[in-house]
């Protein structure tokens, strides 16, 4: 029986943060795909508070929340470091990782929200992009010119943000508005680790397009029943 199990959704950027770290460390693990609408008893028992993926189970003990799991993996398993060794660089990596993680709901609402909530989220995403555009000028990685913790957490803006934009038809990111961010993103999606460790962009886009159509159909159905 595997000592390490990962419960997740294949289309989840949070699940793939954890998979990325496990692969960097060379950790063998058993991946268990969860059903968003019919969560397993293992998931509900392992994360009874939030009932969300990802959950890492190591030697029978669950660890929840992708940010927490990344640090646990770095501290527990041998292999290349994910967090920088220098304390100042480590603090900086945690700062940018938290900044990016805090924007998750805002990014989702900008493309999938409705009405005033969506418009406010769009404004906040543009503010985020301004900050990143300034920070990523002439940079390939967030900290110490080396791939690490913040770059793994950046998978949402590095890959999924573009998918949300293309699948929804809502254009917030352009090279004219945010040239530094777009330059960084283009390098990000074409780097060997992204191609090897993250799912196919085409598969993710197809999934997201189906999701958007289903959401639109549900909204239309609800409006006709009023």
C-alpha cells in the first residue's frame, strides 16, 4: 500500500500544485480522483471541516490545503528545495504565494460571476495584473531567479487564467495592457516543467468550455421559471 496518497480533481490548479511538488521531490504517490458532486467517504473523513481537495495522506494522516501541503512536502521529503533556503527569500516567496492564493476567488468571479460581483472582480483582477506586471519585469521567476514555491502557486495565473479568458470570451489580459505579465506567462506555459507536470491545455480548455455552457444553460433555465 502506498504511503502517500493524493485526493484531487484533475482540472484543479490546487491539486496540481501538490502533484507538481511531489514530482519535483521524486515522491511516489497514489492519485485518487474525486467526484466534485459525489465526494468519497475518504475525502469527507480526511477533510471534515472544508470537505475540499487537495488532501495529502501520508502514512495514514491527512494534510489539507494546497499551501500547507506544499510546505509539508518540502519539509518532509528529500529532493530539490521548493522554498528558498535564505530566510529573506523564503519570506518573499511566501508573500507572493499568499498574494496569488488570496486572488483565487476574485479571478474565478471575474469570469464566472454575475452582475455587480463580476464587475467588481474584473476591476480587482486588473489591479492584480498591474501589480504582477510591475513585479515580473525582466523576471522569469518570482524569487532569487529560481523556480520554487511562489511559481508553483502561480499556476492559476500562469495557465488557468488564460483558459478562463478564452473559454468565457471575457478579455482582461492583453499584451498591450500588461506586456511584462504576458511575457512571463508565455515563458511559464512553455517551460518544460509546466508541459511535463500540468495537464494538457486543450483538455482543460475543453472542460472549461463545457462548464461555462452548462452554467449558462442553467442560468437561462432558472430565468424562464421565474
